[in-house]
């Protein structure tokens, strides 16, 4: 049944991430919704990520004292309240003004790390000044200019970044067909975009007012003068992403980066072992939330072989498709140290800024704690493969729910909007 969520704070009543997503869909103009929610091509991997979680059921134990339960753990050898961090996502300012800061504050208040993307709206320096108490991780997109890369590493180090996460699955962007429709070239705000924005005044007020679309804070200093606006910057960075990202480049980054190093883009044992050989501290098993290679394995399916290959000697995290506290538990049961969440907290951010993102984290945490009680495993150490059983029944519905945006693709005049975001 289609429900309209018009009240300002009704997202506080959302009981699941899917409900938050549904509300966010109504709150956002189509081009922003599609940017957040969509996947590449036929969105098979996007759906498989969810189906892989649904394919596992639970094996509960009964008559266990579960009065006290907690999900406190170590993530990369430091304490976290949940086995979870916020994933790097670009252009959070399109969802909420100063969206990166809002997400980082939500993470800090809930005791989990936050990852700032290379293509964030807020710069590293501004973020650290605004949220000094967050466990800050920084995600690096490797550009073709070595001087820029080294400068970003230096800035990350100066900013006190604890962990560097190098993303390796975006040497070219996946074909996100909704993006190609929504973002016309040159990347200009069309009449259709403006009409759509006008139909979503809450979004326009929360995200755009008063300064309009923000640019890419980390990259401003490297951009040519005439390409500093949001739309131009995104296109420029996309062109400058190196297509020559190899293990040699990663080995060089390893030499230069003294802190923890995670490689984000691993889907098999061979690459995990290569990451170990260059001295990385850990890997993120990911398919970029189904936004890159369509047909790539669901991450929960890829996890066991990676854990078997390097789980004893490296940190293994997983992302893509986490929508329930139970999904976090399934990843942990199959050997992950923790997970990253991308869209789950973005839906919350789009609805309520910091409070909305915190609400998303609270939902995941409460679901996890409830599950632990019902499973008869009141602490995370007790969650292992013995909790799981293969479900013989049907998998989750395909998450794909693109809305046709052909109607929005006619061109008009106007300002610039970001396009082709990593
Ligand atoms: C809107 C959006 C923007 C993203 N931007 C980045 C990015 O800038 N850098 C990056 O490494 N990954 C990026 N990702 C991928 C996420 O880090 C993460 O791998 C993915 O969102 C996990 O899947 P989930 O959204 O199902 O949790 C982005 C994902 C989304 C949804």
C-alpha cells in the first residue's frame, strides 16, 4: 500500500531501514533518490546482496540467561559500540546541508567510526574541527596525479585520520542507467530538476538553502578555477580517476601511510592474499553496494573464502546490503569483524540529518540486541556459524525499485548539479 509520509518528523516512527528508505523516497527529488538508492545495469548484484542474507536463517538456543546483552566489540583494535562503521559515501551534502558532519556526529554519538569519502562535500580539515571526537576513517580514490594523491595522504595524516581505506573497484564507474538519464551533459540543472526540487520543498530547504549545492570540499584545492562548482568537480574527478590502479600503487601507498590501511574492493581469496602481501591491515569485502560490476558476487557469499584465506591475520569487514541488525549478525557469524553501512544511514540522513542517521543506527542496534536475546547468544563472541542454518525458503524480494525518470530527462536551463559520482 502506498503511504504518504508528510509530517515533518514522522521518520522517528520508522521501525526499519526499509521504512526509512520508503519515506526518503518521498522526501527526495528523483535525481537524488536514484543516486542514493540505485545500482548498476540490471541491479542483479544489488538484489543478490539482499538475497544472500535472506538465504541464511537462525538456529536459536533456548533457556539461556540473556538478561544482559551487548554488542560492544573491537574494530581495528579499538573499541566500538557496534561491529559497524559508516561507509564512505560521496556527495552527502546533496541529501542534507553539511551531511558529512551530520553523519559523523551521529557516528560519534553512537560510538562507531565514520568514513569520510574523497568526494565528500566537507573537507577533512572542516570535519575534524566540527566533530573532533569521532573515530575518523578516510576513503581514498586514487587520482592519476601522484602529487595530489600524496598531498591527500599528508592531509589525512595531519587531520589525525586513524584508518585509510583505499577503494579499488571504481577504476571506471559502473553503468548506472538512472544516473545517465538524470544527469545530462554538460551537467546542468535542467528545468525538470528545478521543477522536481520545487515539488520537494523540505529537501530544498534542508539541503540547498541558503548556499545551493555544495562542492567537493576535499578536492577544491586541486580543481582548476573554472571547475570548482559541484557539477564540474564531479565530472573532473571522474576523468582524473586513475585507470592504472595496481598492486604496485597500493604498495607505494602502504609505504607512505603509517596508520591502518584497508583495501575496499575485495571479493575473493586471491585478492585478499595479495592485499596481505603488500602489508594492508585489512580488507573490505564489497561490491560497492551493487553500484559497480553488475553480476559480481553478493558479499555474504564471498565472505567465507576471504575469511578462510586471511581472517586469522587481517581485519575483514563486509558491506553491501546491510538493512537489519540481523544482517550484521550474519556477517559476524561468517567471520567478519564488522560491517560498513552506506544507504541505511543515508536514508536516515535524508530525512532528519544527524538525528535521522542516529535513528538508523539505533534501529540496527536494537534489532541486533533483540536478535541476540532470541538467539540465546547475549554477546557477539557467541555469534558464529553454529547460529546459522541455510533457509530452504524463498529469498528476499529484489531491492530494485527504480522509478522511471524518462519524464525528467528533457533539458532546460539552470545551474549545475553533480553527475557521474563515484
Ligand atoms: C550514494 C552512495 C555514494 C557512495 N560513494 C562512495 C564513495 O565516495 N567512495 C566509496 O568508496 N564508496 C562509495 N559508495 C559505496 C559505499 O561505501 C558502500 O560500499 C556501499 O554503500 C555499501 O552498500 P549499502 O549501501 O547497501 O550499505 C557509495 C554508496 C552510495 C550508496
